């Protein structure tokens, strides 16, 4: 196993442990808590980690907190399908089809 993969797995395990044992309200707080535990991570890295782990924000009496989704680690592709579906719905409306169909002859000429 590569060192980078080991670091990711260690960070993921620590994130899971933290969000199940205490209320984490935002990524800034999570960065600070991880740093205290000797794990350096940027906000961008945490954003990817939270997505990969299937972490969601749940409303509580104290505000929104991070929690593992009911399925635990969620397949990233499964999470993207609704986004792709909404995009297709947008592009397949009559008005949009009409706009793209006007470009079709020009587009096919370029192929």
C-alpha cells in the first residue's frame, strides 16, 4: 500500500471517528480538530473526503452537524447520478432542444 493511500485511509478513519463522537459544525472546525490530532488537511481535501465518505449535514438543536449517511460510505457515482439526471432534464426541455437543434447543422459540418 502506498504512503498516500495509507494517509487517506488514516484521515478517513479519523474523520469518521470525530463526526460520530462529537458535533462537528463545519470544515474549519474539522481542520482544527484534525490538526490537533496531527493530521494536516486542506478544506478542499476535507470536502473530497466528506463526499467520499458519504457524510451529510443533519439539523440539530445546536445547528447543522456532520454525520455519516445511513449507508456509511456511499458510492460517489451513485451520488452523481441525480445531478446528471437534473442536467439532462434541463438540456432536454423543448426550448433547449430548439436552441441546440439550430446549431446541429453547423456542429455536424465540423465533425
